């Protein structure tokens, strides 16, 4: 089995390294492809598609800033000495390359299940620390980062779709009513899928861990990145020691009192925010806010935190550049009717039994061009839930099928990988061959689950 999976993955790696362009180039190509599909399938003109693209281009600006901040605040928090010590303790657990990949992948799955935003950052930070701590052990760093990204498949308590349909007054209530999370997220069949994936994803990555004699031998973390990180940590320690001869302005910049007052106000706000909720809601804004307050506390002064943020900002160029192009793609898919056409095709060939399966497949296909669960649900959700009612299919399974489809093809879509790659210091071609293997195995398993369960 390992030889077969290794051979298959080697084919994927060869294809990716030869044919996969840079993520920005890929976003341009995909945009053109969607434009052509809109003209061919929906009968729109080139002028129409360009207009839809331009209007949609600005649609993800708030979300782009959220994703920039989650990388910057997470990276800055992780660079604090106290957090480095905690990450170092975690990094000391693995005893070999396979165990390192499995443990990091499992932790990433766990954290991503709790909240996908946490998973994007925490897993990459732990992987990077393991790669530094265990350098010389022969850990294949790109594969370990692929295992981290594999955790993004998991959908847990922060999943937008099941939470939406469990909320009174949601926009599809007249179609499907209120569907509690006990029928979706926490149903026995969905928990079975989730638990199995907790082991399939890191287990597959550990199984693919190469040896020195394989076609693609282990590639450890670049020594230049390790040296830069060690120098940064040394500079951080030196800055804490040097306190003499500071000017009044430097004393203010390094004031612990200012930092404590700010952090106290921040945690007071977070306490009031969560205490005032009927149910726990951890969203991107609260994650970013919490990361920033924890980062200030961990660094101990405004000056040191400012320097850490300055270093972290260097890694978010890809997100700033590419997210607007995916927003333009979403605009074309939505306004041209292309999403509706694709969804209606799968509905037309479905029965009550097969609708969840075809919803999963159609959700995965559309997710390649609309890599946003909320945006996809707004367009595709009404079609699938209306079909579920018409065919007397299980609405809870149909909703979760769309949720799983949305997360499944993230493995072949670099949109979300940009966040992890920014922290890891890798390119998309480094991990995508392994991600294709994860996507194939996950797709087969979830498809079988929707047929048999």
C-alpha cells in the first residue's frame, strides 16, 4: 500500500513541479477560465463577464484584512520568547520523521476542528518549530506543512453552514426550517467521518514520509530560515537585557505599564463579549483581537511587539495580492449564473439517496472558484436545500455535504494555503503534490460515507 501511495504521490509531485504556475499566475488563469465558462454556459458576453469581475474584485477587502491580521498577529505572538519555549516543548515530543509528521498533522486537525482560523496559524508555527528543533533528523518539511494544511479539511463547531441553519431566522428557514447541530455537526454519521479523518490525514502523510533513497528525498527547513530565526531570537533576548541609558521616549516605548493597561482593557472587552453571548462564538475578529492582546502581553512592551509585527508583515504579500482576484472570480460565478447552472446540473441527476453525494461533489467543484464557505452557501445553498425538500432527501446531510465539499477541495486550491505558506516560508509547488494525494483519499472516503451511512 505504501509503495502504491508513494508512486501515486510522486506522479502528482512531478506534475505539480512541471505544470503548476505560481499562485498569482494561477489566480489569473482561473479568472480567465471562469470568464470563458460564463460566456459558453450562461450566454454572457465578454463585456458582461468583465463587468462582473470588476464589481466582485472589491468584495473580499474586509476578509483580506482579517486574513492578513491572522497571519501577522499569530506570527508576532509565536515570536515571543515565552511562546517559543512552549512551542519548543511541543517540538521535543517527536522521536523520528514519521512521528513528527503524524503528531504535527494530528495537532493541526484538532486545532482546525476547534476553529479553522486557529488551525491555519498554530499548525504552521508548530511545524516550523519542530523543523528547527529536529533539524538533522531527516524530516521532510514540505510534507509536514502539507499535513498541517490537511487539517483544513476538518469542519467543527465554527463551521458557518451548520451554525447558520441552526439559527432561528436564517435566510433558508422557510425552505428547510431550523436544523439543530445535533442533526448535522454532532450527528453520529458526521462524527464518524470526522473521527476517521483525524487519523486518515496525518496517517497518510506519515506513511508518505520519504527516505534518502526515494525519488523525492527529505527536504529539511532551509538553513537560511533557521539561521534567521535563531538570530531573531538572539536579538530579542539582547533587547530585553539592554535597559541602561534609555531616553524618556524609549522608556515609553518599552513601558510595561502602558502594555498592561492596554492588555487589561483588551481582555476586559473579550470577557464582556463572550459573557454577553448565548452561545460561544469564536470568529476571525475575536481571534485576531485575542492574538494581538496575547502578543502584547508575551512581548512585554509596545516597542518589542511593534518590531515583531514589522517582521511578520513581510510574509503577507501573497494574500494581499491574490485575494482580490478570487473575489473577482466569485463575482463572475455569482452574477453570471454559473454557480446556479452547475448546481442545477447535479440536482437534475440526483435522487433522494444520491443528492448528498452529488451535493458534496458539486460543492467541491464550485469551491475551486468560490473558495469561501459563506459566499458559496449564499448562492448554492438555496438550490440544494430546495432540491432536498422536493426529493424528500435528508436536509441535514445535504447541508453537511455542501460543508464538506467546500472544505475538501481546499486541498487543491492554494487560496487558503497562502496563509500557511507565508508562515512556513515555502511555495505552493512544495506541498501541492502531497495535498493532491490528501484530496483524493479524503474525497473517496467521504463519497463512500455518503453512499453507505
